C-alpha cells in the first residue's frame, strides 16, 4: 500500500484514488493561501479535515470545499465528504458561524468574512493578465475591482462578480483647474499643452510655460519644458499651463 496519494494528482491524471495510508489535500484558513495536509480516510468527516489542519473545530467553524467548476460546497463538520468522487482537493475554513454568499462568473461561493479582498477574487477567478474582476451593477456600469481593495459583502442581496477584458489604465490629472483623464502614467509637455488648449497649433510667436506638483516622479513639483515628461499619480497630479503670445 502507498504511503499517500495526492487528490490533486489524481484529478490532473484523471484517475481514481489509489489505496494509501494517507491522502493529501490543500487547506486554507480565512484566505486562499493553501497548504498541504493529510487525512487518513478517503471519506473523512469535515471535523477530521479541520483536525488534520491543526484546527480545534468548535461549532462556530465553517468549512467549504472548492469544487472543480469553482462552486463552493458547505462541508458539515459531522458529515462525511467523499474525496474519491467529489473532485475537490481544496478546502477553506473560517472561524465564524455566518456565511456571506456571492457569485463569481455564475458560480456560487460562500465566504466566512464580511469582506473579501480583490486579491482573493482574482485568485478564485484565475484571471489572465489581460482580464480583470468586476462587480456587476444592475442597470449601471460594472465596477472594476482592484486587487488591493476590500469588497463589503454585508449589503442586502448577493454580490455578483464577473471577469472581463481589463480596461486601459486611467490617471486623473488636473490641468488648469480642470480634471482630465490620460491612459499612460507618463505624460509629455506636448500632451498637457493639448489638454490645456485643445487644438492649438505650434506658432513661432506663441510660448507655453508649465509647472506641476504632486507628481509621482522626483522632483514632485517643478517646471516642465518642451520635450520633457513627468510620471503622474493615479489621481491628483496638478499642471498649470500658461500661453504667452509674443509681439
């Protein structure tokens, strides 16, 4: 008999579990940082899975299996879960007696905290570099979820998340007291002049001068001349452009 068989290997190799003294699964508690644990029974109780993870499972603990299609399935602590037929190798535990429902690309998920991080949503969605996660807004524009943000799950109703092509990055700058959107973090003198004076033509007797502040690059505040460029912040870099007509 084998010392152990790995549930993930069996799934990837599309085979049945082999008789073994232990079975390897992946467990995460309160997040998606999975680690390998072993259970002795291919049909363990939910409580046995938590025990194998070193958790003293009380009644206020919730355990979920992540199924191959991405759905979360509630694993009752005193009921068995058949590792041989369910196709789940990943389990998430939460020290809570409350579940927060959400959907991700149509799959039903349950989370054990009142907020979920953007990073966790991206990890669950397994998005490519060209895609992003959005909160679906009925009758409005879907909201882009940033990896670093926390999304509140306590509002009435079920939050619905989807993945879609990533929009171009946006940077909001202020040019002569007016907000303007650019799609590159580095802007040039010539770009800002056009934002300040749309459609202006280069003329020998016209001179533009420019100052900026709150920039991302160093120095954070200075003057900018023709041919120059500056790195702007995501929001709040300010430019003042003056047009002078020489006689």
